[in-house]
C-alpha cells in the first residue's frame, strides 16, 4: 500500500522522537545475545547464534511487507481507511448511552451510503465482503459489530439459506438500511445449545402462515444486537413442527417493526441496557406471542413447506440439516477472529511506540527492560502468527483450496482461531495496557476502550471453551481410528523444525491422553469429566497449526524480511512451547534444564527485536499499515510530553 505524504511525515516525526535511546546499552545487550542462545545449538533450519545488529528497513521495504500481509482488496481497504478520516468517526468518550447509540447508527448509515460493498458479496465475493467489515474494527468496534450483525448474521443468513424470492424481497433494502436486520438465535436459556432452543414455529394451513411463539421466558431471544431500538427484521431460529412432526430448528425472516419503527402487535422487545462495553450496539430481548408470519418467511433453500402443509427437504436427518443451516456462522467467527488480531496490531503498536520514547529511572527507555520486552515482543510475534493463520483460513474457505474436505477443515480451523485469537487478544491488550502504565488507562489512548468493547468476543459467535472442544473432538475421533507416531524432539537443537516437532508432540501427547480417557467410561461421561484436558488439547492443536502455517509462509516472505521473519516465527514457537511447558515436563519430553535455556532464547530474541532503537519491531508494526487517524492514541502518534497542552 502506498503511503501518503502525511503518513511519511508522521512516521519520520515519530522516529525522530526516539533519539534519546542509549546506544551503548543496546550494544552491550547484543554482545551477550549469542551467549544466551549458544547452549541451544545451531538448528538445521536457522542458525540462531547469528543474531547481529538489526537491519534497517525503508518505507518501500515496509510497503513490501504490508503487501505480503494484506493480500486482497488493498485499494478498497485503503479507500475505507481514508473515508474513516471523516470527523464523524473520531472517538467521543463523553457520549451518553443513547448518544453513543445514535452516533454509531449515524456512522453506519454514512458508511453504507458509500457503497463499498453489498450484502450480496457474502456469496458473490466473500473476500471483499470480509475486507470491508474488517476495516471498520480499526475505527470503532460498536460500528463494526452493528454492521456485522446486519450484513453478516442477518443478511448472510438470507443469502445462504434463502432463495430468489427472499433475495429479491430483502437484499436491496438491506443494502440501503431500509430494512435494518438482526439475528435471533440465542435465547435466555440457550446459548451454545442451539439445537435445544425453545422458540416454536408451527404451520397453520388455514391462514397459510407460520405461528412463531415464545412458550417460556427462557425461550425469549436474548442479547440480540440491533433488536433494542433499530432492527425491523430478524432472522429467527425456531423449532419447526409440521402436522405434529418435529423437523428441528429452521430460520424465518420475521418483521419486528413497521416502516416507521413501531414494534408490531404480537412482538414484545425490551432493551438489554448498558453493558461492560460495546454500548453503541442496542442489544435486546424478544418475545413472540403466537405471531403469524407468511409461509414465504421460511428460508427454504434446504427445507420447504407447500400450501397443503407438506414438508420436504433434500437433507433427511434433522441433525445434518441443522448443521447445514448453522454453517454460515463460520463467516462471523472469521470476522471476530480477524478483529481480535487487528486489535492486537493496534495495541502492540501503541505500547511499543510509547515504550520506546518513555524513559524511567533516568534516561532509560522502558522498552530496554526485559519485563517490558517480554510482554510486547512475543505479543507482536503472536499477532503475526494469528494474522497469517487467518490468511490460510480464508484461503481454504473462500478460494476453495481445501479440496473435498474444505468444509470440515474450515470449521475446525475457524473454531480454533476464533478461540485462540480472542483469548490472545484479552491477554495481549491487557499487557499492552499495563506496559503503558497510567497512560494505558486513559481512554484517549484506545487500549482500555478496546479491552471493554471486545471482551464479549470470548463468549459470542461461539463460546471459546466450546470452540476448543470442537477442535479437540476432531483429533480424538481420528486418534481412535488409527496409529499416532510421536515426533522426535531434541531440545539442544532448537531450530525452526525442532520447535515445530515440540509443538506437534504436545498435540499428539494430549490427543493420546484424551483418547485413553474416553475409553475408561461411557464416552459422554468421560468427555465431560475431562473437559479441562480437552480444552488444553484444543490449545495444543491451535499452537501447532499456527506455527506450521507461520513456518510455511516463510517461503514466500519478501527477501529483505526473510531473516527477520524467521526469528519472529521462532520467537512465536518458543513462546508457545514455554506456555505448554507443564506437558513437556510431565511426560518427559524436555528435562528441567531446558526451561532456563528456552527462557534465555526467548529473552535473546526479544533483545534482537528492540536493538538499534527497536527499529525492527517498529518496522514490523509500521507494516500493519494502520494510519494515525485510526491508531488514534496520542501516546503513539505524538509525543507524550504534549498531553494536556
């Protein structure tokens, strides 16, 4: 992506602020760097002992890396970023609840009017669809979620499960926001157990309608984004019964409000009220009282009911039919995961820039302390690993590069990445906030508001614990049908390949342990009593997969960045090995003396990335391509000395 003159000026101004770094102290750290790593030996894949002074990257080098990171719709992304420089999109942390909701709606309306994309792109051009919505999260997460619920959950469901009559009736009006939409899946008594929802739908042949009903308060639709005050239509999940026969959950497009915004008879809605964050989104609770909707309200791509009340579906089994109907949730999970990664990009950039210019105890910039490096630099490596893994996920899902097994691959990978990326974001943003001290607590510096607004990510669009169970289940099922070989590991030769073996070993070890537990008692009982082990297995699988993806991507990295990205990949892998150290020690894969060796290796890599005025780490952040008007934080785009002036 080409930088504007304004961006160049800001970048040069920022780097000029860093002249107070003590070069002698950095040189001393570089002298001991090889000594820290030497006990690990020279890995065949990368010579870790050859860490020297950091390279310097020009603006063109950063642009090259940016193009490697951002591989689709660059012009549209840049156009959206430029559009978001409008004063309407600047942060306002003084808004009331109602004021913030109104501001969010104004922002969504103005964005939609630009016509960057259409709800029809959900199927027509999914990469463009996702790129447009991803761009919003850099600015305001309430606006991103408000748009995502409307276009992805409601609109995408109509696109995927509806037929031509539904597309003609709803999609153009959704593109103009004439029909704001919401998504009615979650109920007060049913979150993850969607198959067990209680809202009912029965066909009435006399009126040729479906009767939608909320039989208990537990069956009320809950946490429905947009329902509180704005949505006029809702994609409602309900248990369908035809002629006394249960057919499982189906989806209906239900009108909630008339054209003037008045709630219709038979529908009751209550606002959920203030939340921990994301208060620009008007979540609500919905009840239906024997509410009649036309027969064509049923999204009938995979199931239909004729005028005589006869039910038909190309998928006979209700469970399989349900799986097909909820498969569209993958897009939402991918957007949530990418938003988490993008938040980490902002948080790490803010914390790193501030740490490089803020001295403490004399003239020592706080980035020179290992405790600061240990929190920021592995977070930077994790952010790159998660981003590259999201590229792989999109490649499988939308470019159809997963073969006949693509659907299962994308489900497992997106579930694991959604959980890992959002859990990583919780930790990374919190550590970035702490690394900025009191400045990190100041709303204007963005990290705190991101923490609050995005905290919901770990439990919506799939609870993270359940998502990790989905990942683990596929491994356990495979393990029971074949032999698993244990990778050979050698902690004294920790090159890229050996780190990969260690991460694969942990996954294999936990898979075997979980499979053995499943055989000790009835499977469901064993599954529930070993849930902690199963979640650990999910983590191990994601760690191994994301490291593999990162290491495979090194083959295509621009040559100027090859060595640096190898070190970043190694840092990510060692960081995840350290996180799973209990398993290695418990099962004898690593001896106790490996622990300090790995710690020294991580510390040495951190020192490499912050040497020479942290030029490498800063360049890696610059390559994210976040313009200052979206980075927003004064401590990252100006000097902290000027705050309050």
